[in-house]
């Protein structure tokens, strides 16, 4: 039994939440306490069973690890194929941690249809994990779509006043993107069959065959729209504020912390390595849209009157940094992007938990309704301050490391990119500190805020792990970069091989940038994919 578990560790991590979800079905609807306990225990055990992935992951191995492959639908070449690299590993751990904390935060908030809520949440957890583990495109697409249904119901049933509007908008936007992704997958599938005579959805096989130039361009844009909607990149972001504002607290935590990362993960895992020529050709467009998102999202935050909507728009700005790092196409930008995705999940997930705590007490999210809360809620104010500083990028906290490495990668490509990104950081500090000042400082002028209770033990347990994680990354990020070194180096080797040939990043903007100091490339194994010359 132990040997089977060791050989099928990814399967255990993937389906453990689903087992808990089906066990919930056997509990009586009236027994809400047992349902809550079972859901929380399932989520915590899901985190525990994912920890061996960290301890057994070999950072010096370039291939996908913990691979599991079985025939699934042989007639079309689909397989049950799981495997992870360092990029997947960090996002899987983020998913198991935030999933547990989000479910814990729902303990007193969800009072109606408790059984259905926890069932859907655990189903959503399986869908998210499946996206990060799948190395077969059919399997990936199944899990991508599985995520859509639970989140639709979580927003539409347990949301706020305009919940149906927000849920339908979320569903339609994501569905359009999913259809375009499916078309891109089919183009890769039939191109592989045309060149090899084999039908396969295996990612590790499809990556070995290049697309014709015209096909590659169309597939790139199909993938772009699908992944950009999920990020969301400007101008596909309009579904996000509605979904965040209307979703319950735990839904907002998962939406910001995990679901948005599906888009950036799609760019890293599929767009760059499968479509390297198009990725290089359109890097200027991706950078421009990223910079617009950074500045636009920050400016819109300054105008918000609703705390939750402000944090929702901040995600547009923060994810702009992640996409800018991705399309810098160098190790610094890509490593910083992945780490910043984790940072965003930690910081923004915690900010939504903060808003949820206030909403449970006051049933309002309007900023003007608060002020001076540090007096009745000193422990809450301290935790909120640390999380705010984490989000804006104060040294010794996680945001500083992510932003700094992304800026380094952007600078090597274009100083203009870096300058605009720095402006976004300044604006981010402005709206986050202004929000904190308006809610926490000053006198308590609203009588309803005088006797607000401070955080209890359960609520503190949802925030303290994220605070500690933020300090860990900010003080000692070396383990994270070591995990990312090999997969990022192989990705850059494929999409931007000139980086390693020249010893420094190759300017990708239309106007050549001045030379930059040489960067020592990490040692690479023999590439498992064709070189650029062989491919083109």
C-alpha cells in the first residue's frame, strides 16, 4: 500500500478532495456541524498529503517528476498523464494551502445549503489541482472546465445582491475563452498527426513538432484570448470586479489566489514552449497590455468606494506584473513572475479574508462606514498592516522579492517597461496605504464600530499562516528560486535561445536596448526538444 501511494502521489493529492466531497453526500443536510468538520478535515489532509511533493521534489532534475501515465481514451490518443515541474509544484502548494484556509474561513459565514457549498468547494479544489498536474491536453481541458461549474454556483447561490448577474458574466466570459483554447488544442493535435501519423494529446510529444508559421500565429491568439480572460488581462478584465464583489469571502479568496493563476500558468506551460516563434513576435503587444493593466488597475483602485472592489481591481494591476515578467522571456522575468503569482495568492487572498471579517461584523464594505478600527480591533489592525505591506512590496516581505526580480527581467529587455512598472508599484502603495488609513486610523466616528470584536482564534488561524509565509519568502526566497531554476532555464532555452548563446538577454523590443551585464546561465541537461534550427 505504501509503495502504491509513493508511485501515485499525484493521484492521491488530486482526488483526496473529491473523496471528501462524496463522503459529504452521505451526511444528513441538517447535520451542519459534521459537514463543516468533514470539509475542514478533508482540506487539511489535502494540504498534508501534498507536503511530500515538496520534500521529494528533486530541484536538479529537469524532466517532469512524479509522472503517472495510463491509457484513457486510446481511440483518440488521450491518456491519464500527470506530472509536475517546479512551476507546477509551487502553484499546487498554493492551492492546497489557500483551499484549506478558504474552507476554514467559511465556518460561520455559510449558513444555508451548507452541504452543497462544501461539496462544490471540494470539487473545485480537485479541478484546480488537475489543471496544474495534467500533461495530456484532454485531461487538462476536462479539469479546466470542471473548475467553471462549482465557481459558477458558489457565486450564483452564496453571493450577494447581484450574484446571478456576476455568475452568468463569469461563466460566459470563461466559456468563450475555453472554446478558443479547445480550438488551439485541436490545431496542435491534427498538426502532430499530419506530421507523424500518430494521434496524441500528450504535451511532451506535441512539443516536439512545430506548427506552420500561419497556424502558429492563429493558435497563439486563440490561446492568448483564452488565458487572458482567465488572468484577466486588459481589456478582458471586466468580469472580475463583479465576480469578486458578489462572491462569498472564500470564493473571492480562491478566485484571486488560484483561478487567476490558471491564465498565467497557461501562458508559461503552453503558449511559450509550444508557440515560441509567435511568442517572440508578439512580445511587444503582451508587454504593452501588461503595462496598461498595471497602471489602469492601480488608477481605478484609487477611485473605489467599496473595499472589495478596490482589492479586485488591484488584482488586475498585480497580475500585469506577472504577465510582464512572463513575456520578458528571460530567467529573471519568468522566475519573478511565478514567485509573484504565489505572492499575489498570499497577499490578495489575505486581503479578501480581511474584508470578509469586516463584512461578517458590519454587513457593509463601504470604506466611509469605517474609520479608527485599530482602537476596538488592535490585533486585526496589526495583521491587516502586515498584509498591506506585503502586497505593496515592502522589503523583508514577499512582494518585494517578486516585484524586484520582475523589474530586473523587464529592465534587461527595455528600460521603458521597467519605468512604467515602477510607476505601478508607487500607485499600488498609494491606494493600499490610503485604504488602510481610512479604515484603521483616526477616531471611531461611527457608533456601530465602537464595540466591534477583535479577531477570534479561528479567524487568526486563517491569516497567521499567510503572514508567516509572506515573511518566509521575503527573508529567505532561495528555496523557491532553486525549485524554479531548471524549468525556467529549459523554457528560456526553447522560447528565447539567444539568451544563452549571447550570455545575456537579447533585447526583444523593436528598438535595441543598451548592453546589460552578463548573466550566468544555469547548467542545462541535454534538451529534450529540437533546437531552433531543427524546428524552423
